[in-house]
C-alpha cells in the first residue's frame, strides 16, 4: 500500500476504516458527506474532457469538486477543462503534479495511458482515473454502476413510447456505452416487450451539433422517446421542440425540456470524491477499483418530469428498491444477444468482468457497434 502523508498533509482526519471497496460502508470515524471537516492542507487536481458548463458529464464532476471545497476547510482544488485525450492529457497531468497536487482525478476513459505514464514519474501523487481498467501502485480507478439507473430510465421510456421506437444518442463505442445501451433496452423491453431502441453514434463525448442532429434523425424515423448519453443537453432540446419525450444523463437538465422531460440518470460524484479524500488524508488510500452502485447514492434518477403518470413512477420505484436491496440484478438471464444467440440462460447473471468488457448488443437494439 502506498501512503500519502508528510509535507502535503498538515492535519490528519481521525483514523478511517477502509472497509471492503466492493461494499463501500464507512466507519463512523469518517464524516458524512455534507459535514464540514476540520482544517486540512491538501491540493486536489481535476482534468476534464469537456467544459464545466456542458450541463452533462463534466458539469457533474465539477459539482463534485465544488462539494469538496465546501466540505473541507483549507482544501484547495484546481481544474483544467477541455483537455483532449492523448498527449495533451499527459501534459496537463504533469503540470498538476508539478504544481503540488497530492491527488489528481482524471475524468475521461481516454486519459488512461496518459495517467499511467504521468503516475510513473510522480510516485508520491495519488491518481484516480474515471471509467478505466488499468491500475498501478499509485493509480486507482473509479466509476459507478450507472447501468442500474439507466435501466430504470429505460423502464420509464418503454412505458411511455406509443410508436414502440426509442432513440438513443450514443457518444463513443466503448464497453461502458454498450453496457448502458443494453441496460436501457432491457428496461424498456420489460415495460414494452415489442419496442426497439435505435442507436445513432456521434463518435464524440461532447458535440452539441452532432448530438442534436442525431436526435432529430431518430425522431425522423418515428422515435417518440429520446435517450442521450452525450455530454450536452442538445438532444433534450430537440425532443422538446418536436414533442418527443426526453431522458437525460449525467445531470438533471430538465430546464432544456421542461414539458417533455421524463427523468435522467444522474451522478453525485461528491459521494465518492469525499470518500477518496478521506482515505488520502488518513494515509490509508490504496490503488484499487471503486465501482459503486445505486445503494451508495453515486448514481440516481432525477425527479420525474410533469408528464410521467403515477403508475410509471410506482413501477420504476418498485424496481429501484429491488436493485438497491440486491434482490434484482439488471443483467440476469435469460438475455439474448442481438444476433439471436444466448448471452445468459435463465438464472445466470453477468459478472463484473463480463460487464466491463461488453462488446455486443442485446435483442431489441437496432443499430451496429462501429469497429
């Protein structure tokens, strides 16, 4: 285990019990999220792939950063937005380490190799990489099981479609996004077994013009519900303009579709960011994988929009309680792939390894995965 003490930390929190990362309980010695913590001396850096005003992925991460500053008196945070994946990311990560950040959060999948390269040069800095799968002595990974809330959003979308066609605006074809499309489809087809989910790729994390064009093209083909996993609210705006229902991702962007908003699968990164900062301050942080579920509050559904009937709210609420208490698993068999082959027989469940490497669509998805 690598420890981060010494000159970076002038005040140490009370001893923290790490617990099992797979079941992230906390010791009563760890302050609850929202509590103000005694004066600390720590500098934390954040690297963002988009602008903090995107109303999506980067906005949600920045809300988590801001929550840290509120919670920890004396803690300093710095961020760099619009950082391209690749060489530019390594330059920014290096700069943050040189400027005294003892903890750095890299918030996009494409930063993975840049994080590893930079961490090798700065072994006394703790690096956390969002959505990645490569770790090292001072590189941990983190994410949340957003597929759980996306499944619930699909359950609502499937209940509200009248055309039986739902559109999904998808950014980049990596296992994370494929997993989310599949979860959404499984939820939609639980409510409406004959509905289909039509996928259009933008091949960008943040491209408002492309995201809006994708949503419009999907509505042109008859989709009356639009789900987006892009980082802008443009698809929600397009749905509002055309009278289709809208489902968001990352943050509660209902203001962009005030009359047609169903819900959104949103993030509360402050839950996990506070836990990691606690562990770094206490000197017990380890370079592990944090993949937290709906029961922790890191991923949740936004409040319902005005057009969602009470029957749909109740049905989704029941499933949400079952996912939270562990009695229901999103990826449980029988599950059939898009090509008609069996992915999981009745009674079987996907392992985390299988979820993290998912490379096929389930039955009910209309679209292909780019190579």
